[in-house]
C-alpha cells in the first residue's frame, strides 16, 4: 500500500489520470444524484438556451440546453453511465476472448497457435472503423450490436501480449515442476499460467477502454451506435453539429467530456504499466 | 532472402482471403436479399423465384465460391442507389481518400518528427512539457469533435476556410489537420522515447568522444536510428488513417470512400459497403506488405530472423 502511494506521488501524470478516471466512475455511479435536471425532459421554451455564465445568458442551464431544451450538463452526466457500461462490457468481453485465445496459442503451440495468430492478422487487416461499419451495417444499429463490434475488434491486442507472456512462462521452472508432478495441461494453464498473465491483461484492458470510448462515440456520431433519446456523448455531438453556427455549446461540452475521459484513462494506463512492470513498455 | 518475401506475400494473400470471408459472412447476416429487393406485396412464389435468380437456393459453399470468383473479377454487384457497379462507385472515390490520407500522413510525419526530436533534446525543460502535453491531448481528442471545433472557429467564426467539400487547396486544410492530429501525436511520442533510448547507446558516447559537433551527433547518428521504430509503426498508422478518414470525410463532406460507405449503410446499399471495405482493406494489406518488404531490403536482420 505504501509502495502504491509512493508510486502515485512520484508520477504527476499518473495522479491526473487516477483523478480523472475516479471522477468519471463516480459521476457514472452517482448520476441520479449529481444531475441537476432530468436528462430527457423536453422544454421547448428554453431550446438552445445559452450556458448561464456566457454573455447570452443567464439561462437556467449551467452548460446550456440542446435543440429540445434538454439540460446539457445532465445529459453529459447521464451519458457517462452509458459510456462506462459500454466500455467496460466490451473490454471485459474482448479481454476474456483474447486472453483465452492467447493462452491457447502460447500454451499449445503448433497448428492452434498458427490458426489463432493468423486470425488475429486477418482481424487487424481490416481498418477498425470499416470493420465496425461492415458489422453494424449488417446487423443494424443497437446497443447490443455496438458492444459486439467493440468486443470483436479488441481481442487481438490481448491475444498477442498473453501469447508472448505464456511462451516465456511455459519454460519456467515452476511450470516444469507442476508438469513433472503430473498436472494436466488444462490445470497448468488455468491455475499456474493464467494468474501470471493477468497483470499484462489488466494493463492492456485499461488502454483498451480509451480506444473503446473513442470508437463508441465515433460510431454513435455516425448514427451507428445508440439510438435516441438516450444521452450518448457521441450522439449529442452529432446532433449538436447541426447547430454549430448558432449554439456552439451543444457540440463542445460532450467533446470535452470524451477528451477528458480518454486522456485520464490513457494516463492511468501508462502509469499502471510502469507500476506493474516497466518491461512491458511498448512504445506508443 | 526470397523465402522471406514469398512468405510475406503468402501471408498477405491469406489475410485478403480472410477479409473476403468476413465480408461474405457479413453479407449473409444482413437478412434475405431477395426479401430486401422485392416490394412488401411480393408473394412467396416471387421470393422463391428471386432467390433462385440470385443463386441463394444453392449450397452455402457454392455461394461462397461464386462470390470469390465474382470478386476476383472486381464484381461486387450493382449499387441500388447509384444504379452502377458498386466497385465503380468505390473506385471513383478512391483518389479523394488517397489525397486526404496522403496529406494527413505528410503533416503527421513532418510535425510529429520535429516535435518528437525537440522534446527529446529539450528534456526536462518547459518545451518538452508543452510538446508532450499537446501530444497527449492530441491522442485523446476524438477527431470528429476536433473537426467540428475547427469548422466552428475557422469556417463559421473567422470565415477563413471552407467548411466542407473538395476543391482547391483551401478545402483540404481543415480535414487534413483533423485527420493528421492522431498521427502527429503518436509519432511525436514514439520518436521522443526512442530518441531518449538511442542517446544512451554506446555508439553515441563514441560519437561525442570523437569530438563531433552536436548537429552531427543528434541528426546523423541518433535521429536516424531513433526513426526505425517510427517507420515500423507507419503500417499501423495507415490503418488509423483509413479509420479516421471515414469520420473526417463525413464531417467535411469530403467525397471519399469512407463517406460513400457511411451513406451506403444509411440507404442499405450493401454492395457498396462490401466493395468499400474490401478495397480499403486490400490497399491496407498491400501497404503493409510494401513497408515490410522495403524494411527487409533495408535491414538484413529481419530477413534472417524469419
């Protein structure tokens, strides 16, 4: 615990990351308490109302109101829930798939490894966004399909790192000794190798969250994510785009929210990587 | 030597086959094309006839093989929306996407390399802090939002530049900057850390000991080696550029492949989606193959290792 605290204090950027991520998670959990207004209640008298603190103010809305008079601050606060749920679900799914396939590839070797790694290559040879469009175009836009796409595009990073770790763990003495003691392959993989690759997987997962948040908002922006009236940050941005000349606050604040979350998660992920294992540093 | 090249070529062909298989499966997930094509009033007999015409009553494997045969001839079917072969619709838009991605890559490489070098050489100063702070924020900025903000500032408020469309040089400035941001930030961060590593190497100490001037040590001895990881990353960055192009083209009404694919999804014009995804993926695979081959030519260690 003391080591953790010292590591946090020594890295200002890590501290910023932890604070940003903490605020984000807290906002998502406490959304009903924090939001000053109902995020979907329509108030046409106040449509496109300016933020309270601007020259055009004073309105009732701290960050202004959108084209239907809905409170933008409340929509951003509620939107954090959707962002968090989508990101965590997608990353847990892609992580589980990627870790499993990476373990199998590294542990079994031979044709299993070749097939799995070739699959990863194929996945990586379709630019992400186009793959997402292909799948959403086929299945139709919905929350569930969005999560499926995000999960399917993320597993390769987990698989590659876990395979590499597994390859080196496989030859270590402690694995040799349990093998000599007669443990089955499945048991060695699950009980002895899996716990040792989890650190690497957690670091990848953190950085994946950042990627998923961006991709989710981009797809929602293109109209392929969540459907109205739910308050998704990407959707808010897409709707605000039509009012860019008259009401800049519609598109600006959701963008700032996405930026802060992604920045926070990136900083946190970098810090986590250095904390757990400086060797893992992959230059990005 | 030729084994390495042949191996990479084979890998690329397998990847292309994989992409085509995914596109084929996605097409089957869309639902029954016969039902989509016919009016709602069509009878079951009409649907059955349509299915037969489209070859949908044949075994799946046979459909797959005929799909591959058609694709090899560049035939992805006809676009409902454009009433022309889907492949033609996509190929027409390709130059616009190349132009945008190319300019963005140039900006990204130029600005990213300068920023990365400056940050590495000005270690511990305010300059490094600023350069890396901007790069971190650049990597975290959603490009569709950046595009909107740039339109707001430079097209709506200041009215210096057009908000969209393709035309003269002034039209490409905002979309290219938007698309280049992520690339610039990634290159700057990568080059900085790789330069810092290289500067610790023995051969740099030797270069100093020989009494070489800083310009020669930094640029000729250090920067050249520090750039190697950056070059390897260009393949990955190309994928990011194509992904980013989809969004950038939509914001700036840039008539490229990404925009036509997004529009095709809205109108359920799936032939165009398939053709667009395939063409971009094949270009991406080809680009990566090219990068690897050039790399193998430049650096013999890679050929031998594999």
